[in-house]
């Protein structure tokens, strides 16, 4: 696997490949790779001739009191995992090379960034959109693969690509779960054994909503109440949101009369976890 350290080197090498007709697939990550990331890599490998994984813990998407400094950094293990999958390219820029002194230009994220995470993590999607825009410029990929677990992030990126006519296709990979349902996340490694049990409350709450919807329950306020009480029964009490919203716009809805998504963000101890489930309309 070739490791590219600067935007200049990455663009020079990868754009030459693109001009030779090699189709590139990109998987943007912040490292601490788990099976969920690896499934995105495998998806990219099926869709393109060569795969580029980026690893960059992006400071601009973390708030001042968030976990940027303690975010897990496991570079050597990540390299081994990617090599074992036969990934051709790793883009792992330094912070200095991606945000050199004087950097000040940012992407204003689309409206779909405003609710939910946008309320609880102001500035987060500005940072995500900016770094993804940079990655899409540096790595001339035909397709980029993102995980469904970060549902709102996917909608932000899809909308940015549409609104700004970016020549890249966004593909969404499924949420990969542990055997007991916990969505895989780099942040799960912060959890103690007892916190890990509590964290299952997020999956339980989503399953309750899915069952209620399958039984014909359409009233969103009832679904949201059931999510909250399931979370609380699992001792997940610091809840940023547990909502059922329009799957495309993420706007509030009253009734399950269109494709919708249930989204949860909650703390288990100091660890903020998110999870989601798509709910089909009739
Ligand atoms: O989902 C992530 O890991 C990050 O938000 C991303 C897309 C790599 C941007 O830093």
C-alpha cells in the first residue's frame, strides 16, 4: 500500500492514474478502523479499480469540549488492516499540510445540517463538509463510500455534492453491528463493560420503534415517547435527541406517511453515541 502524506503528492499520483483511465474509489475515515470501516472499503473495492482510504482526525469538526485530543489514533494497526484487504492507497495527511497557516476558506453546509446534530454540535458539519470537499478535490475519485450510521452526515455530503455539482458519486454502506446489535463505532472503545450494556439501549429503542411501525403505529409523537422510555429503561438518561424525521430533509413530521428515519444521539458516561434506523412508509 502506498502512503501519501501531502495533498500535492496525493493529487499528482492519483490524478495521473485517473487520466490513464483507472477508476478510483474513496473511503474517508478518521482511522481507528473497525469492521464497519472495512465493509465500506470492500464496497469501494467492488465499485472501483483501485481504492484510496483517507485517515485524518479532522480538528475542524470537533467542538471545543469534544474528544479531539483523546480520539483513538491507531495508525499502525489501521495500516495493517488496510494492507490485509489489499488497499492500494492510503492518504494520511498531517494537519499542517491540510490546514496550512492562513487557511480560512470553509464550506457552508446545506440546510439539512441544521437540525439534530447541527443544534447539539454547532460547527460540526461545516468542518465535515469542508474536509470532504478538500478530500474530493485532492483525490479524483469517481465514487466515495460513507457509512449509514452517520445518517445526517451522509445527507449533508449528498446535498453538498448535488448543490455544488461535484463530479463524484456518493454510495452509502450499511451500519455494521456487533452480534448484540450495538452499532460499530470508533468511540465504542471508550466504553467500560457496564457502559457497553447501557449502550445497547440505543439499539433497543430503535427496535421498539421499528416494531411499533410494523404494527401500524403512525403517530410520531408516540414513537418518540417510546424511544425515550426505552432509553431511560436502559439507564441512558443524557439524551440529546431521539427523533423520527423525514428521511430526506430531516424535517419534523407528525405521521409516518413517508420514508422516515429514527435518529438517536445520547451519552453513555462521557461517550456520545449516535445510531439510526430507516423506517419505510406504507
Ligand atoms: O465519518 C467520519 O469519520 C468523518 O466525519 C469524515 C467523513 C471522515 C470526515 O472527517
